[in-house]
């Protein structure tokens, strides 16, 4: 199994500590974040799309090493002329396509890793179009993503996009929008990883339990003196 390598990237504090470059998913040179196997975290991948326009593409399955399937769909809703290729890609030679990924979780979301691949020789994504939007009730908040270019042995454009929502408690759903830079983009595959952040009450209960065990240990030590 060949390990993916970084060609170029934006430095994001703490990002490299959250990654392990353990291999590729299916035929794509995607990475596996360390939190993928964490309790409550979810993942999903798309290899074969079933709707080129208007329909929600559900994931093909859980990403390798993941424990739970993300409740996410990808929809191409900009270009009605798009069609599916024989390999399950979404493509249109005449106009740019546009996509929305929708995710609804049942927990507070921390880090979000979204990976995309377009095939060699086709138009790439418009990097400036990639954004994540959430709404806590006071109106939508949109964040641009930090991106990392991954090595793709087949010459495709494989990218990692990241957001950290751990500093915004209460985010449990979001959408990611991304568009083709031009016509003739062949959208090949995607992968999503979302990190579950423990509720504050759970953290407090854990700390209280630890304090209680420490108190009991000290009390027993005093009795043995």
C-alpha cells in the first residue's frame, strides 16, 4: 500500500497532529485522520455516484477504520446537463457543476475533514468556492476551508479541506458547498470525517468521577497510617 505525500499546504496550527498518513481509501489518495476511530465520530465515502443532478447521493459506506456512518448526502444542483459516466463520476463537458454536501449529526461537531478528487485531465474544483455553513439560529455563518493538496498517482486532483468547529459549541449540522472551476470537471469521489466533541456535562462528570476516586484513595491511605 502506497503512502500519500503532501505536495503543498497551508500551515494550520494543530492540523498535522490530527492526521495520520496511513494509506489510501479505495483508489484515491485520501488520508485517515486520527479522530476517525474516536468514540462518536463519523465518516463516509462516495466512490460511485447515482444522481448527476437534483438527487441526493448517499454514501457508499463508512471510510476505512471508521466506526459509524455519517448522515450526509452530496447533491449536484447547479447544472441540469450533467450526467453520470460509466465509472460513476459526475461530469458535464458544456458547463460547470456545483455541489452541496449536507450533514446532520446528533452531537457537537469538532473537526471536519472533507476530501475530494477530480480525475486527471479534467477541470479542477474552484478552490475559492469551497465553504462550510452552519446556523445556530441567528443566521448562517460561512467559513472558508484550509486545503491541502495530496499526491495522486493517477494524476488527479486530490484535496483535503478542513474546518475546526470545536470552539463553537452547539454545531451539529452543516453544509459544504463547492463548484467546478470550469466545464469538463469529472467529479470522481469524496470522503467526509467529522469529530464528535463530548458534551460539557459529560466532561464535568468525568472530572468529578476522577476527583472522587482520588479522594477515596487519599482517605484509604490515611486509614492505613
